[in-house]
C-alpha cells in the first residue's frame, strides 16, 4: 500500500506536466452539429433559405438573409482559431464571443463582443449590449460622452493595425483569446486588438451572415488559463 501511494505521489507531477488541453473542432467539415441558427427574417418569410451551408467541406456564410450561426455550448477561457476568406467580393462579417441573449440589438444581434472581419477593418471590436475597455480609449473609440453599447452610441473600437489582412481570395487566420474579462485578437499573426474589463467572461461563439459571402475552413477552440504575451492593460496604439 505504501509503495502504491508513493507511486501516485510521483506520478501526479508527471501527468500535470504532460497534460495538454484538448482542442475542440467546432466545425467538423461535414455538418452543423453543435450549432443553431438565428435568422429573424425566416420567422415571417418561409420561402427564405438558411444563409449557412456546407460546400466542398467548407462552412459558408452566404451573407443573406442576415443572421447568426451560434454554438449550442457556452465557453469561457479559450483560444479560438478561425480560418476564413471572402469568396469573391470583399465585404462584411464577424465572429462574436461571449454571445448570450439573442436579438438584443436591432432585433438582430445577440448580446456579445464582436471581433470584426469586415475587409480592411479586421480586428475592430464592436460592443453589442456588452462593453470592453482598451488603452488609448478615446483615440480609438471617440469622445467618452458618446460611448455606449446600443443604438447610435459609439460601439466600435478601432483595431491596432492596418494591412494585416491578405488579399481577397486568400485565407486569413484570426485568433481570439478570451480569458476572464480580457479579449485579445490576432490577424495573420499581427496583434490587432486587446481589451480588458469586459462586461462578460463567458458565452456562446457566433458567426455572422452580414451581406457578404465568406468561407470558413477551420473553427477550433482550445481551453487556456492565461493570455499569450503582454496583458491588455499594457498594450497601446503606436500609430499616429
């Protein structure tokens, strides 16, 4: 019995050292198991078809009618990796994290923080009934008196870089890390946004249909316990 206890005592540090969090494939390349859609216009127009389809092993957002593809599960403390490209004409789309109440804004958008994918704006934050802070806040969000999370308030927080996206038709990689109340975003390896004091720390993940056709070949989530690199409170915008 004593030998068994000693074996377990020595084994526990080894298991802790070798353990690697398991990556979850949110999109399996075959179907939309684990997701559900919310397309408001389909409530009243039964002739409309879902804008989210599987084509040649890719998850495709056709852009219209507008709406969201939302995970069934709720997640917290993770790294989300999304590989995407605009199929033809550049345009608008986004990844939502910490999504919760559906149709909370304009009877369309769920309560969430959006990481923007709109061409030439990838990595902007959009506050959708949730809020987040960044350094250089007034520089990137505008006058404080106009900040807000709904209506015509300043909900957009500009990203830290220009030119991180690849030409239309090429694949982009967006990585979003969410740990506690901080969110950090990279596009093709460039740090493009870093926020803290988020008003949410868990929720669903959602992909948008917002006017433009976008293809996704990877949507993967890995549990993490801390952000990569510098804390968001220390990240500043160095652009003029």
